[in-house]
């Protein structure tokens, strides 16, 4: 059994993992950089080790330093969280060699799924539907031309070593293909150290739907239903929900079982996600994310399964604590990523000091964060302040609850993207569940909607002239009154 876990990550996810450790009676070890000396996660852990300067390459991405801290602390396992070293087969292999359990799939499975062409081939073998396209990497123009003629234009060229949307090229016609192939290969070589690319038919404005999966070392694999993550900007998700308004129970069961069977076939151990594109009623495999994801809480809210704990149990060699028939999707959950970004200025990061902070609460509300009043958000890492997650008996209730919670949330000192979230929660197409990956670009009224929402809040704040910045918690109560008034007006 695992007794002590080093968390090779920072921020909210480090705390999320440490919370699971504490409930399981497992000791937790934090590693922190120069920029995170005052961070909550470094205080929350049972022990904390300094691992170097603020740039991640010299701290959170430095395998020797992370493994060194694990050995020094006597940790028997490392949890990588998301990002940083999470899907790095070399890191998993280094842990394996040091006799430290890497909490996640084996280095062999990470290498297989990290190679997108190989992963696509495995999924075809396992009977998972893929977007029409290649089953091997494309090197020659002639090869690319033949595939594109079969699938029809537009096509998309993707780096095999990539993922998450980086370095992809959309090609509208055969005339552009040769140049696009060469440039994508060149970008792939410099970005990922591998020139291999593959080609798929390009789907216009699909939905992004992903299945949460768990696989153990005893040949069991299950799915926890899907999440819809269509609301994204530059491949950064902003709002996620479960279940997807587009997925029926029949499709959930069929595709969930196919996805679970596929990860069982590759010997996947741990929590993982299979990403799909959804277009014209059909799901098409894109890639497997071999880690716990930012948006895992929406699945936890509708299934009641603690995904992080299951991952730790699996790494300890224990079987899954539940079977597929124990999984029930109940109600609806939505997550808003609250970022230190200015939605009125092209979402530029706005790091700085949080001068006052009051998180929402009440029935069905969960806030995963790593900040506090007086904390300074560092410019060195991603600017996520927190994840606000709500549960409702149905999607309507979840939306109403999210609106209520957003208006209770007080963050001063840094600008946040909360006006964006408030605008989306009032957007008629969002409310109807009519989503696509181009939602933000196509909803052209969002900027003016955000402006209107902020202006509506000004008179409320003016009612509280005596309230100092430090006492802004009271403003949260006024804000609730505002939402109530808004609902009365049918706003
Ligand atoms: C696609 C696609 C359309 N057709 N593949 C971008 C993220 C990466 N995981 C895959 N991506 C896409 N692949 C085919 N064949 C459109 C996208 C895409 C996208 C996907 C999910 C969420 C947001 C997106 C934004 C632009 C493009």
C-alpha cells in the first residue's frame, strides 16, 4: 500500500490530490518553486521541499529535482497531476527505475498514446470510430493527395507528436496541400522533435465531447459518462459540463463501453479521458489524455465517484472500487474556470495580488482553488484562480445555480473572466445546449453582453461606499440581491 505521495504539481490540483491523500490516511509531500513559497498547496502538504527557480523548466519540469525530493522524503509514489510531467513517458520510466510508483499509466502506455498515429491505429483495432483519414503517418505529397481525395476537403493535418490543437493546419483545397504538408512537418519537427504528421477530414464546428475512464491492473475498465467541453478559446477550455446535452443514454452506454474496452485492451492503468469530436449525431475519436484532467470535478459531481482516490487505489494495485453497473449519472454539473484574465482585452493574463477574496457556497456548489485573500498570482504559470463547479437536478437548475454562485463570488485586486461566465450563463444558445467548438467566435454579442452585465453591477457597488476593499465580503450579499432582482425581471 502507498504510505506517502509526492505531488509533482502546484496550485489547485496539488491541493485536490492532497485532500484525497488526507482522506485515505496517506502522507503528502509538496514540491515548490521560488514563485510558490507562499502558495496554499505548499502549506497544506504534510511536508514541502523547495525545488528551484520560478521557471517550470528549472523546477516542476526538472525530473532530477522532483525525483530527488521524492527520495529525500521517502515518498513511495509520485502523483503528476495535469500538465508539467504528467504524460511524459521518460518521467514515468525514471520513476519506475527508482522504485517509485508513478500514479498513472506505465511508460509503455504513455509512449503509445502520446504517438497520435499509433493511438489512432490502436483505437481502430479496438473498434472505436475515428474521423476518416490516415492510419499511418504521411510523409509524401502523393500519399496526402490520395487520402484527401478519398475523404474530401477540407482536411486537417495534425502532428503525431502533438495533441491539444498545437501545430495543426486546415487545408481547403488540393492546391494548398503540398505547402501545408511541408510547413506542418517543419513546425512539428521544431515543436515536438518529430516531423510525423497525419491527415483527417476536417469537421466544421464540431462539439468536443470526452469520456472519463478508469482502468485497473486486474483487467477491469469502466467509464463514468462524458463531459462536454465545447466552450474553449485557443484550445483552452473555459466551461465544461456533464452530461453533454447532445449525448443520449444509448450513445453514452455504447461509446462509453467501447472506450472502456479500448483502454482495457492497451493495458491502461489509472484515470484517463478519451476525447471525441461530435458532428451530425456521430462521435469520432481524437486522442486519449493519459492523466487526471482539470475538468474531472463535473464527472465527480454527477457520479459521486472520487476520481483521484480511484487513481491512487489503482496505483496501489487494488481493483476498482466499483463496477460499470454501479455508475449512475445523476443530475447535471457545470464548471467555470475562473482565470486571472481580462475578457475585455482579448483575455490577456492579469497576474497580481488578490486584495480580497470571498468564495461562493451553499447547496450544490464546489470551489477548487489554491488562492486566498492576500495571495499574489504569479506570471510564471497558468493564470487559473479557481474552478467553480455546481450541481443541479437538471441542467436548468445547474445554470441558475452557477449564475447565483458567480454573483456571490468576490475577487478584488485582479481582473477575472467572471463577466464572460456571467454572459455565457445568460446566452440563449448556451441555455438551449446548442454548442460547438466555435461558440465563442460565433456568439458575437458576448463582448456587449459582458459590458451590460458589468454596468448593471456598478450601482450595486455604489450602494456600499462605506465598504472597504478588505470588507468586500458584504458585497457578495448585495450581489445575491441583484441576481434575485434580475431573475424577477426575467433577465
Ligand atoms: C479536429 C477538428 C476538426 N476536424 N479534427 C483541436 C484540438 C485537438 N484536440 C483537435 N482539434 C480539432 N481537431 C478534425 N478532424 C477541430 C479541432 C478543433 C477543436 C477541437 C476541440 C475543441 C476546440 C477546437 C477548436 C478548433 C479546432
